[in-house]
C-alpha cells in the first residue's frame, strides 16, 4: 500500500493505492492552518485508512516551496520551515516518507498518464491558488523544481500583483461569487481566459513548453476556456514562439494524488 496526501490551501485529500496504482480508498478534510492539527489529522486519517496493512511509502504534497525536504514557504497556509517528514515520522517510524510540491506531482502523473514522451510539459493547477510544475521525460525538471509560477508579479488592472491573486479559483470566486461549476456565460470565461493568459505570456517564451496541462478545480473546466485561451496566446505571443498544445488533465482534481503514487514508486525503485 502506498499513501498519497494532497495538501491544498482549502482541503486535504488522502488516498491509498494498491500495487496496480489504483485508488482503493480516499478521504478529505479541511486543511488546518495549525501545523500541529495538520499532523494530527493526517496521521489519524492514514492510520484509519491503512487498517494495519503495511504501508510501503507515504508521499506528502505541499502547496509551496520545498527545500531539503522542508516545507520552506506555503503562502496560502501561512507555513514556514515546517518539517513535515520528521513530525510524521513519530507516527510512522518505519515507513519511507517523501515530500514534494503539489504542482510538480500533478504534472508528473499527467505526463505519465497522457503519454507525452520526451515533450516539455507545463502543468498548471488552478485551485485555491495557481501552481506550476515542469516535467520532461516523465521526471520533474530539477532546474525548475522550486519554481512558484503563481507568485510571478504581473501588472493587472494597473496594479502589480501575483498571478495567483487574480487568476486562482479563490480569486475567481471572490470576483464573480460563483464556483467554476456555476459559471456558464461566455463573457466571464473570456475574462478568466485573459487572467490565465497573463501568466502564460511570461512563462511560454521563457520555457517554451510543448504541452500545457490544466488541473485543479478550475482545470476541470478547461474546455470552457481553452478556445479563448488559444486565441489569446496565438494573438499576443511573438510569432516565432511555438504555441503549446493545451490539454485538460485526465484527473483534474486527483492528479496530485496519482503523482504522489508515481513519485513514491520512483523513489522506492531507486533505493
């Protein structure tokens, strides 16, 4: 059994996987802002889920910067220098525990599932915040492993602000008072497309990905903004920059969990 923990800015999801990479059970709870309560909730959920079955590995996905296996900075949760692994090891002393950025894990699983081969993949998760992961050859790109695309500072409505502050699911709800599932008018989706495009205008010329995969709660509705986004990118990017293919994640809201499984498998195999 492998356990994957997807720590979100709003909720945390935990799934158990069998040897075939299939989810056998899953649970969710609101993400506690207190690190002590977080560890308590995660450890209790894992113990309840495992039913005393041996756990081969646990992967913790965190929405922030991971340095030397420490959650160095998680803006949406207010966490700094949070040693998740050592805190959890108290409850699982004999189980390998891994930690990685959530968008990196989401991108890893989607690159594998969508069989993109050696193409350069940019994974963009649009949920409570905006996160980015860069994958090539089914591996997280080391040079970009610490990148936080959602924290790029851009000019929007005459104000310098982070991409996440105006293009995330939280920002969309704050502006329109609607969740993605409740938005049907084309004008609103055009505005959302424009907000998402703002960050991509910067990332695409720098990294020149072959494929962009959208996940997260808003990524679920990729078909709602894909056409407008494609038009905006074609119109505004320099003509010599290749336009990447845009895809919806195979598992928009579970990509990180599947990535946690794939990451654990790769780590165990390399030991």
